[in-house]
């Protein structure tokens, strides 16, 4: 049980660990993988230690963590993190705290306090995650753990992005999902298991899931999918998860994406246009050039069908032969000022590379979009965009 004394000790030592956060993360990561290589498929180096430090920083006011808890549990359930994993992580984290701070600072009392704090966090997350596991298993078309899906077709969307259309091998019903959510994928490459999250790039239709994967230069899984997976092959999926979801309101919708960040905004776009034909939608996409601009034809078809949809494209470097872009360079405050509705009372969703997202977050605030109506999904430590 976490006592008042434990809380005081944790709060007193948090600044020491935050100041050496990189050292703690590296030490913890190396120790975890050296002692427990079986967790490698589901482990992200930075997220665990940073998440624990943020929790400890707000240990007396957990409500200030805001959406962080929801982000963590959804990332965990998408990769099928089980309760026994917490004990492994906790043991390595406590050893790392002692070794990074040294025995003179990290006394038995300090380690005991951090153990109690970590256990409280683990109990909270395990309970919340089990609730999601159970709900998804019991829902129509739902399941727990992995389910086998057949790659029905594979379509190149740009020089870098390929879509995979996945249908259940068992022919059974398919779990519904919300636009903006993602699935977990389990693959075995050269005998080694790896798990990844991929956004669902089309609205739920009850028949198939669509993911659109960018080929990363050193991406083991993305290269495997692009090079080795063919139509007819089978992939193992975990059920959809994620708390970054489209909210249906009467306010105009603004969708802003950079690069492969376009994938969840596509699902949001289709969902927003169908049930609410009068809701204005502004779709803004940034790409390096036309060759890597995926889904342009699909968006143009929607523009022709829905008069309430406006789209704007920005190319960092326009090449000879590229389609026309509405902006050249980067999406900045001036361009957003031109492309957003005059009334900034909008719902804005944005995704993309970290520098892009940091800039968009800043620009949206500068042009007058309320912070509470500016939403994003970020596959990294939640504090990284602040």
C-alpha cells in the first residue's frame, strides 16, 4: 500500500531521476532486454520509464495526467500486454533506479517507496486493461489475443506507402472500431517475434480492415510487409484500440496530416462526410513531394462528391511533373490562417512526424483554435510535444 511517507519519498526523488532521465531510460532498457529478452517484441525503449516518471510527478494529483492513462492502456492492449509483464518491468526499473542514483541516495526506504508507487500504477493499469480486453472479447465480432487475417489485396498508394486489405480467415464477424483507432500486428521474422501498431486507414465497414504502411529505411516490419507479404498470406492481428477517435459535433472539422500521418485522418474523413453531409470539412495534407503523396486521387474523388469538403496540399519540394500544390514549403501559421475556416471554433485533428506535429500544435494555437479542440495522436512519450 502506498503510504504518505512513500509519497513524500517518491516526490523528493523524482527530480533526481528526471534530471538523469536519459541515463535511467538507457540503463533500464539495457537491463530489461539483457535479463528478459522475451519482452523485446512489445517493448518501447522510451515510453515505460518516461511514463512512470510522469505518473510519479503527479502522484498526489493523478487527475492531472489527463489523457495519458488512456493513451498508455490503449497502446498496451493493442500489443496484448499481460499482467505478468508488469512484474518484469517493475523489477528492472527498481534495479535501475538504485544503480543510476547509487546506494547512498537510493536507500532501501527509497526503493520500498518506489516499489509501492509502481505497484499502485500497475494495479490501476492492469484493471483498466482487463476491462478493455473483456469488452472487446464479448463485443460482436470481437476476440482476445491474436486472430488470423488473410491479405485479400495489396495496393501501392505512393512511392512509400502500401495498403493491405485484411479479412478474417475464419469468415466470422468483424469487430467494429472508431475512426482514428489502430490495430496491433504480430509477425515473426527470421524466427523473432515483433509487434507493431498500425492505424486503420478506412472507416469500419464490417467486412475488412485496411492498414496503410510506410516503408521505413530501417523498418524491419515495414520492409517485411512491403517485400515479403503477398495477397493470400496470413497475418495475426490484435483487436482495434486507441483513444484518439473522431467526435461528431456540429463544429467544422479540420484534419491535418504530414506524410503517413494521413492514414487515420482518411478513416475520420469518410466517417465525417457520410453521417453529417452538411458539416464543413477542411482536409490539409503535407508531403515531401508528389511521389510520396498517397491517396490524392481518393481525396479528389471525395471533393467532387461532397461540396462541404475543401482540401489543401503542401509540398516541401515540388518536382517537375508533380501535381499542383496549394502551398510550397512547410505548413506554417500563415498557411493555416488561409486554409482554416474564418471562425476558429473548429475541431482540429493532426498527425505526422514529431517536428511537424510540434509546429502544427503551436500554429493552431497561434491562429486561435482552442486548445481543448486541438487533438492529436502521438506514438511516443506524451510530453514530447509540449
